């Protein structure tokens, strides 16, 4: 478990380091875990800002499948970081209609669990942004 945590944190650190070392790379920003409709703001280093609006219905079946896989992986890893009582409480909170962020905030998490879950969510968001950015690039070439 500790080795996997170390590997994941190292991967996240590499991504962050690359972002700072290569400032010419376009950055993407999104809100609310990409709930429909999707709004992605893409800002380049020239301080210009474009907004791309689309729903998940605009995605190809393969892209929707990629989104589902990324989200399922995130959920599986979050559940693995929780103990059995926290899992039960998270399930209950989600079934009552609370979104994932609020459900996680309602849990009594240790600092280590909070850091791990935050890293998992950040890493997942980067993966999701990559899928949406790839979709936007494909649309711009059509």
C-alpha cells in the first residue's frame, strides 16, 4: 500500500513539475467534476481565455467509456483508502443525494486519508481534463 501511495504521489509530482517546467503547454480548467453541461476554460500563456461548452452527449462512445473508466477507478481507489465504517457512511451519504465532495467532507478522515483522497481527485481531474482537451482538439480539426 505504501509503495503504491509513493508511486502515485511521485506521478502527481512529475505532472506538477512538468506543468511548471513547460509553461508553453496549454492548461485546462474545469468545474464540478465535469457534470453536464460541460464547461472547460482553456487558458494559454498569452493570458487569453476561451470557453468550450458541450455536454457528454457530444462525446464519442469511446470517450464516454474512458470517462466512465476514469471515474470508476477514482471511486475504487477512494473506497480503498477508507475503513469499513467510513465506506458505509460514504455510501449512505451518496445514496441520499449528496455529491462526492460533500460526502467526503462529511467523513471523519485522518490527515493521511485526506491527503491521499485529494491527490486521487486531483489526478483524476487531470485525466478527465485530458479526455476533454483531446475531444476539443478533435472537434477543432473537423
